[in-house]
C-alpha cells in the first residue's frame, strides 16, 4: 500500500514541480523513461499504475466494471471508481491520446491479449469472448 505523507506540499508548488517533472519525461527517450519510472516507483505503485491504465483502455473499448475487476484482479469498488471517473470525462485526454497513436494502441492490445490468454481457460470460454473480440478488432 502506498503511504502518503500527512505533511502536504502547497498545491501551487506541487503543480509547478509536477510540470517540471513531466517536461523532463517528455524530452527523454523511451528507455530513459522506463529507467526513470523503475527507479522512482515501487513495485506496488507500478502495479497500481499499470492496472489503472489498462482499466481505462478496457473502458475505452466498452468493457464493464465487472469485466475489469475480474480480469485485472482489482476490487469492484476500484473498478467502479475508475469507471465513474471515465464516464465523467476524467480520462478524456488519455483516451484521445490512444486514438492519435493507432499503431501503439494496436500493439498495446496485442500485448494485452497475450497477457490475458496466458494460463486462462480455452479461447472459446464465454468469460473471455467479448474481451477477445475487442482485442481482435484491433488486429
């Protein structure tokens, strides 16, 4: 579980520092960003970030909260919160970024398909059929 200090940074200072951090990241190459995130984030934080990101991708493709929490092994309340944030438009810029990069989005779905099929019931299983249809439409 991620611990956050009770001693808060003033919002204005936080925003300035966050902006500077993102400037550094956007000017870096992909391998540098991977190193940056690996050094900066703990294992739990990486897992949380990846699951939230994939949940948004799945919502973008029309998957339900139920499918998300079952697939990603997150709590139903977390899946619902992400869905509510998605519906309210919180991830609008992120989803438009997906759409502007169709090749990368396609490769993401290919990777997701491999991960989901590893050790799962046979492909014809009703549990996975609608998610696999979403993946297949990106092929």
